[in-house]
C-alpha cells in the first residue's frame, strides 16, 4: 500500500521505539517524514536508514516540552517541505512510583510532554492541516488513559486527558475533513518499559507485550481512516473498560493481575 505518497508527516518521539517504527512505515508508504525528538544522534541514524531505502526524512531535534521548540518544528517543516498533512503526537514521559518521590518540576514535565505538547503542536499545525486534502492527527495514548493506574497517577491523568482532547477535537474538526484519532496500547517492548522494568507496576505487565511495529501499523491505519480509537491488545481494552465502569471489580481483580505481572516480569528479565 502507498497511502501516504507525497504527504508530509511530523512524528514526535521519533528517535526510537514506536516513533521510529512509525517513521519507517510512513516513509515506506511514500510519505516525507519529519523526525522530532531531543537526541540528534538517533534521528540522524534513522534518517540515513530511511534515505538508504529510498525515502525522505527531515531531522528536527525538538524538546516538545519547550513551546518555542514546537513552534520552530512546525515552521521548519513548512519552510522545507511546504506543508503538514499528518501529525503524530507520540513523544512520552513518565514518573513511575509514589508521587511524593518526585519534585514538582519533574511532574510538570510529564504533563508538558504528554498533554500540553500534543495540544500545542496540534494547534500550531492546524492551519496547515486545514489546507491539506487529507489532514490527520494521531495521538498515542495508553491503556493507562482508560483506567486509573496506581503509581503512575500523573502519567495516567495525562493519557486520560489526551484521549478526551482527541475525542472532542475529532468532533470539532469533522466538518473540516481533518481526522483525529487515538491509539491506546498496553505495554510495548521498547526502552520506555524495558529500561525501567523494575519500576513498572505489576499490573501493567499483566497484559501481553506488543511490538513497536504493531503499534506503528495501527498509527498508519488511524491516519488513513480516522477511526476514533484503536486499543492494543483488545482484551486489555475490555478489561480497562470494565475496570473503569466497575471500580469495585477492579480492586478485587487487582491482586490476581499483579501476581500475573510479577511472573511475566521475571520472564522479561530473563529474556533481557
């Protein structure tokens, strides 16, 4: 399939994991990809890989928590490529553990990266998305945005907020023909989980681990068809819905799920 031929796609958090996998897939389907993340080395390596495969990649090192940097990202994309067709808000941050372990500035950064940045970037990109014939925004949320997650309270709050923003904006922009979608994965086999395996709550690891490429494939599907939300894995979606609607049931099931998560953690640790 070549669903994105000639389209300009900004991807935040593009240096590794889901973002890098999405960049490869968009480029393979004909898109010109704009790679945004804080670390230049990873972006340059990915851009070289995409170019070697015949694709086009623009590297724009960006700290999305810096509002001036997000403005510069949009401006450079438009100046060099002529417009924006798809925005993928994928960059993420977390503060795992009890909330009083962290300073106010650390917690504020999680909110800035996970929630403020997608809102601001979408607003900055919106005039260009309106001019596109196929404008789309895809926000990468989490199962933690579908059910409250102990020891990831701020992360969970930002992902709830990102889902609400996505659903409301989808209705707001429907008449303009701009698609707004959200992808909500459970644990994904990236450094975001594996580099902090001992800090990840047991209940998170009770769900099957997905691959970055599997999530990337759903991001492209969402940018193409605008389906409101895709959840990975489907069973996790059902469980989080039940847990949100029936808090008492969630509390009763939690010890069982945490025990499963502890067992799977040991498997992941042995595999690593």
